[in-house]
């Protein structure tokens, strides 16, 4: 039987989540990988090697898009928090936004105006709009975990299944994309523009029913009462920026995402030009995802025993170590390169833990201020993801250019070493710095459990 309590006009229904609903929640990140990981992995090389855009132009497109995200993402979080519909606050955006996300993910792999000024403008507009629609869908999706349950263990399981969905999606995208692209490239040894477009189209079509499954199976158990007083925007922003633990998570996530997602954006250059085989993308990009999917299921028992912060910190250190192994391997030493990617992948478990820390920071601020900011808080996660991807892509492309990279040509040894530094050494360093940033988080798991107990007591008193 459900138990209803109230907190600042918020009705809270307590009910255990089913395993089915947890697994179904993970389908949202599976869908996201089909549309956004493919974009993040292949768009930069599509722009430079297929459309023919200058590296400087590609870098500027990525940076401008992320500057806009600094405004767009928090704004979307606040809009979602204030949404009132029969479907809830967050679910409608997943259902009605996902078809548009699918459409624009396909349009990013088009270049109807070539590589001149019109081509740059087309690429910039389509990519920025695609990023905005990704925000429209993904921030509400991320916020769902915190309103589907208040139980810390259930939240950890939700985020673990989300991580499984993410890694399974990355396994599929990274293992299949190069082969699908070549199948549509009319016998070419490398992917053609048609290959990129058709692959994006296939993934886009698959993503829509997966997102819809999340919409159908998820329940928002924390819902606003009709007479709730809306929190002013100024108050929401004050509580987000003033939430020290959310800012700590944001710092960790930017470093972690720049190392992980940013690396994805430039790894294709390493495989194509340093290792010399387009199809190796499937192997080297899939190994970390397999490790992440398997280890995500180990997150919950590890966190129970050692605590969220400690598990996160150790996983980041070991991921960085794996990339150091890859960096110091000779380009023809494939076994050592694979071993480094195995280490990197086996400890790819930071994302579900980071998401749980976001939920903890929301609870902390709610107890402190009486204001709950799920949507805006999870906007920081989406923003960190896109900042990381953009920094890796934009700064990475500029660094490759400075090392003498030229599209569709044999690269000099100095350029190859520069590509190796950008793809492997710099991300390794960022993982180590992210691990150090974890030391700033001084809330133990017992502290966060106590916070939730105090919130429950507060709700019960207000309901008396």
C-alpha cells in the first residue's frame, strides 16, 4: 500500500520500484547513445574529412554550441520543474521531444552547402538545434531518477541500469557503426557521406520506441499539488549555484566527461591515422563499453561496502591508468593497446555514481533551503556532458591542427604522436584530476541517509 506525505506542497507516494521499471528506465540512455554517441563519435571527422570544413570552423561550431548550452541547459531544467501536465513534469518531454531529436541527429550528417560559408552556417545551426533538443529530452530523463524513488538503494539501481543502457548502446554503436557505414559506402575502404547519413538514420529510427518505453513505464512519485506556490526563478538559481555539493559534482563531471566523452570525439583520428585501420574503431571503442556495462552491475554492492565517493575516486584513477598504458604503447603493439582499453573499460563505472551524488546534493539543498531543484540540478549533468564532449572535440581538433594534421592524408610521426597525446595522455591526466576533486565531497553515505530521514520527518510533521 502506498503511503502519502507532503513536503512544501509536494505529494510524495512511496512505493517500491519493480525490476522491470528499473530496466525500462535504462532504455532511455540506450536510446540516447544511438543518437548522441554516434554524433559525438563521428561528427568531427565527418565535418573535416567528408564535408571538408576547416578544423578552426569545426572548433568554433562546437564552442559556440556549448556557450549557448550554458544558458539553454539550466533554462530547460527550470522549465521542466515548472511543467504541470497529466503526464507529470518530466515524462512529456521524453515522449514528444524524442522524434525531433531523432530527426536532427540525422540532419547533422548532411552537408548540402559544401564547405564554404553557407556550409559552416548550416552545420552550426543544425548542430546547435540538435543539442537543444537533446537537452529538451535528456535533462527531464535524468531528473526522473530522483522523482521515481527517494530510496538511496533504488536510486543507485536506477542509475546503474541507466549506465548499463548507456554502455550497451555504446557497445552497439561502436561495434556496428564502422561496418554499417562501409556497407552503405559503395565499396570504399573508408566511410563516405552516404554511409554516415544512412547509419545515423538507422539509429534515429531505433531510438524513438526506446524513449517511448521510458515514457510508458516510468512513474513520477513526487508530484506537485495543484495549489503549490511556484518557486521564483531567482530562488531556483540561487539554490543551484549555492548548493556546494552540486557544484562539486559539476566539477567532477566536467573533468570526467571531458576525459571520457571528449576522448570519444577524437578517438577516430587515433584509430584511422595512428593505427591505420578504420575497422579497428569497432574493437577499441567497444571494449570499454563492454567493461562499463558489466561493471555497472557491480556498482550497487561496491557502493554499499565502500561508499559512493571512494568507489568513484578509485574507478577514475584506474581509468586514467588504462589510458596511460595505451599512450605508452607503440602504434603496432595492438595487444598492449587492447590491454589498456580493457583496464579503461573495466573501471568505467563513474557515471551511475555521479548521478547518485547529484540526487544526494538535491536532497541536501532541499533540507537546507526547503526548495527542491531536480530538473535544474540534472541540467548540470547534461551541461557537463556536452561541455566535456565539446572541449574534447573543439580543443582536440585545434590541438591536432597545431600538430600538423591534414585530412585524408598520411600523417607525419610528429603528428601521430600529437594525436596520441590528445586522445590518450590528456584524458588520463583529466581522470586523475577528477579523482582528486572527489576529495572535496565530504558527505558520507550515512550523512545522506540521515538527510533523507530528516526530510521524511519534516514531511510527516507538515502533514499532521
